[in-house]
C-alpha cells in the first residue's frame, strides 16, 4: 500500500490523536521544578514523545526545553520545527476551547490550526512513510518547540545543544509557501505616575487591564474607578455605547465602578482583522476627568498616537513597501495601576525596514509624553528569492497535489520557527481560500485539509530525503 493510501486509511486515528492533544491545556505558565514552561506544556511534550516512541522513532528530550522525534539515517538532517504551546483561549467561545468538538468536518479548539493540527499531520506523514517501507537517506527530524508563542527560549536552548538541520520547513503558515516573513518586535511603552496631590478633583483611577499576549488582539479590557457617585459614569457608558455601537458594560464591584469593553480577537500579526478592546476602553476614558493628571496624559497619548490605528501611522512608524505591504502595530497587553502604566506592543515591520527605524520613528511621541521604552524581543525579517531551488521544490510538490498553479509564494507578518533554522520556510498548512482562525475565538481546522496536508508533507519528505 502506498504511503498516500496509508494516510487515508489512518485518518480517523490522526483525528483522534489531534483530539487528545488539543485537550491538553498547553499555555505557557511559570516554571515548576523541572518543567521550564509549566505543567500543561510538559504534558503535551510527554504525550508527543510517547507517540513517537510507540511508532519506533528515535526521541530525544533536551531538558524539557524542546525535543525531537527522528527517523532515518545519513549525514544530512531535514528539520521540521513545530510547536506545542498555544496562546490563551480567552472568553467568548461557542465551542469548548479544549474540547476538540467536531462539527461539519471541522475540529474546534485552541491550537487546532496553530500549531497542533499541522504538527500531527507531519507526524502521521512520517508514520505512513515508515509503514509503507520507505527508507529515507537523510534524517527526518520533527522538532517539538515549547514556547514559540512567547520568547523562543526553548528553541535557542535546543539549537545550542543539537545538530542544526541542513534545511527544512515548518507547517506554521500558508500554502503554497511563505517565502518571506516580516521583522517582528515586542516592546513595552511605560510611564511612572506622580502622586495625586491632596484635594485633587475628579474620578479616582484604580486599575486598567486588558489582553493576555503581545501577539493577540485583546478581546476584553477592564477599567476600575472610584467616585462619590456613579450616576454620571453610568450615563457616560450608556451614551458612548449608543454613539459608537461598541460593546461596553458596567457594574459596581464593592465600592468601585468597573467598565468592561469587549472587542474581537485576532492574530497580532494582522490586528486589522480584530477589534482591540484596549483601544475601545481608552477611547471611552478620554471623557473622564481623573484626579491623577498622569493617567489623563496616558489616555491622551494612547488616543492620539495609537487609538484604532493598526499600521503605526499615528505614532509615525507607518512604514510599508511593495514587496511586503504595511507595518502591523498591535497593543496586546495593557497594565495600568495608580503607580505605573505599561503597554506591551507587537510590531511586524516590512522587509525593507530596519528595527532601529521603527524605534527612532516612535520616540518623538514617547518623549513628548515622558513615556519610556523597554525592548523585549526582536526577530529580523527572512526572505528567499522566488527563483531559489528550495522554493521551486516546495511549489512543485504543492502544485502536484492541488493543481493550483495560480497562487504564488507569499510574504507573511507572522513570525515562525523558519527564522530559527537555516534554509527553512513556512510550508502550509492553511490552504488558499480557507478562513484563518489562529489566535481567534473558535479556532478550527478543516479535517479533510489536514489529510491533504499530511499527503503533501509525506511527498515533500520523500522528495527531500531520496
């Protein structure tokens, strides 16, 4: 039986394996003992290593920072980095985010598309090839990353201790191929507050929180206030909701007044596809007179230089180029207390731009409002020429299976593990025309697309390992 037929035969087992993996809450948590990324991610790692061992593959765990499942012999290594960690699910799902519900050929759950489904598709491609009797002349290495959604500490740890693959792909993007990825930055904008002078008039600020990760458009934000009477605040919320149509609600919480904004989540690489709840609540807050002038200044800064603008134009970093399009600017987290304000920002900048150009562009606005900047993470762009032999190999494999000769290799805003390895590109698993639900509510995977993806991955492994 051919390996393509075996994938078809094993597809129900593939779906069941993904279902078991999706049910594991593999969101990064504080380190616990020998588990650097928390118990949930550790559980997902151990699950995959058991699966690999059961199928007769070689497994190697690098101190629970990363691991790999390997098959084949030879000097050359084909690296296929994937990740087991997922972003927080948040609220507002119609389906249980960890339930792996299957409806109308779709499996719903956090990580089905990013990146557990593609990982399992690659694993079952390897499994089918082995079952068919195929013997690769290179080593096929499925690399299990554990903190791709955050700081990549695990991948750095892995590459310092393992042989680096010669080339490969990561199934963490779009078909037919992602030949380039924009640069990615994560930084904090912060401001310390002065003490409120005695007798200051206005509404007392207690806290502002929103978002869960830099690379997710926040769907919820909450503002906590105190005042002698809440009648005026209730009126302001009702008027704002009526004027804008945004989802704003309020409640009394002890002696405080809490205002909640609800937006629409999306991947931070494409913030225009969502609606930032932090921006909604900041827009509402400009109508409030705070006892602390510094809070008012932060609100003014946010609305004038960030607001609902998702391409950086309002903060003077609205760069773009013909090859990769516009910059993406996402405020993923807001944490404001009576002492300090912090906004965690995720930027994806065009291929022709340098990291320092972004920082230089935004500094005048920060300086004007006495805001500080803390650089947290930087990943430079990567790019492959359209005529590169690897690009041609990937495209031929995709076109063989789909007959699609019109769709061209793309440039994406996402930051994948392709940046971590040499000669590595994003190869699927989202097909042209499919809805991208990664990092959104009710993330799902088309199961037949998973089967098609596994067949394509099996073929590319054969092509590369002969």
